[in-house]
C-alpha cells in the first residue's frame, strides 16, 4: 500500500520551496526599490539647489549622483528579474522606478528644457542585463507615472523661481506643465482601470493650478509684487508678515 502522506509530501515540499523563493525575491525587490526611491529623491533635492551662479556645477553633480543610483541600486532590481518576473513582481519595484524616472526627467528639464522620452531613458539602460541576460527596458506605465510626478517638482521649481524674481522662467514652466497635462489627459483615457494614473492626473492638475495662480498673481500685481514677503517656501504656502 502506498502512503497517501508520502505521495503528497514531495510535490508540496517543492511548492513550499517555490513560494519561499518567490517571497524572498519580492522582499529583495522591495528593498532595492526603496533604495532607488531614497537616492533618486536626493538627486531631486540636489537639482532644486541650482541657481544662475551654480547651475553647471549642480547639474554636473546631479548627473553623477543619478548615474550612481542606476549602477548601484537600479541594477539590483534588474538582476532579480527574469522572464515573467518583470510583470509578476512589478508592484514590488515600480515605486522606485517611478521615482527614478521623476529624477531623470527633472534633471533633463532643468538641463535642456525638454521632456525626457521613454526611448531616451531606455537608451540610458543599454548594457544592463536581467537574470536572463536580456536588455532591460522600462515599461510604459512606470514611465507615465513617473512623468506624472515630475509636475510636482516643476511646480516647486516655478514658485522658487518667482521668489527669486525669475518670472519668465516660471511662465515657461507653466506652459510646459500645461502642455504635458493636456497630452497625458488624452493618454490616460486609454489606460485600462489604472487608479494610479487617475491619482497622478488629479495631482498634476493641482500642481498646474498652483503654478497658474502664482504666475497670474505676478502678472496682475506687476511691480508691486514682492514674492519674498508672500511665500515662505518653495511649495507656495502663503504666510503673514510679522
């Protein structure tokens, strides 16, 4: 007689090993994604420090820092992906990749005044191989979500420019964000059941309105506008003089 217990033991031990391996991989990806997020944010903070006097040095350092993020942390994500893992574990590493897109796009805008495309971003990943020795390519959804976050940084940059008297730069950012919002509004309608994209679009609209209100205030008040008395930080919160 064959023991029922022994007949099932071997396959279920195999399934247990598979589940353990899957959970360990997910945990590694979550940790790597968290590090990508942390160090990408540092790049963003670095870029926010730029002004007319230190622009070249700040952008140069930010480029070096972003390269380090890619080589030291994004590679940890890539090396743990193989075949269907790219989609199976996407939610584990997606937040970090979105933050990386945001940092890279913010740097590109401040350097060249244009939007970093998905094609350009994937070209920067040339040479990075996944566990199957295939070239890594960022998926479209993570790119769009990262670009959605970009508008928040542009809003802070625009208001910072206004406080420093660089109103034309703020107006240019306003025009860029408005065009970006309109374009993404058309794309977002084709995204199936993405609550993430809806959230990003709502946040983008809020950022755009803040920039427009700031530029409108400058335009209406003209020479009477004293930005340093109205804004206490780059996020546009008004404070009373005292």
